[in-house]
């Protein structure tokens, strides 16, 4: 595991450090990135899965949601600038058996089917049964 990187210059017969980055781990999972002694990134895990990456100020960069029935299967990624969702092995007629990528969140409603979202919106990124999905404006079959 990479634990540190140091940028040095050799000037006048002396090595001088200009930048250092260190990486922290817990049980083999990367937990922190420190640049010049200041936290730049903190990774948050729940039950062994990466659920959020924060900047050094504690602000969320991205959070992840997982399928409750399949360990480690990511179904949503949410950032301050937007969200995407996935549906694997889709039962949608136009994308049967394939993966659907959902994008452009349509509203804040939770959903279990498209009709829960309102006209023209699609329910995707479901973490399990029931109203665990998010309403999106668009989708593509991959």
C-alpha cells in the first residue's frame, strides 16, 4: 500500500521537500489523504463499504448507495452537483436484461415504480424492495 509521496528538488547539493502527501488505511481500506499535514480527503465506510468521501473540511464530495440484496453492488452515486443511479439486469422492455443508467434527478420523492415519480419521470437506483428508488428525468440502456 502506498503510504506517502514526497516531492523533493535537489538544489545546491541539498534535497528540499516541497510537498508531501500521506495516505491512511484501516484494515487495508484507504481512509485519509493528508497533504502538507492537513486532511484533504476522508473516506467513510459502513459495514466495510465506502459510503462517502468528504473533503478536508468535512463537506461531502460523493456518497454511494448499495443494493441491500447484493453485497457491494452500487446503485447510486450522489454529489453536490448531481446524482446517477443504476439498475442491473433490467426488466424494462426496451432494456431487458441490460444495465440502465439514470441521470438528472427529477424530484425529491422516493419511488418503487415510475408512476410514483410523476409524469415523464423514471424510478431508478433502488436499494431494495419498496420505495427505495429515486426519480430521474433521463435514462440510457447500456
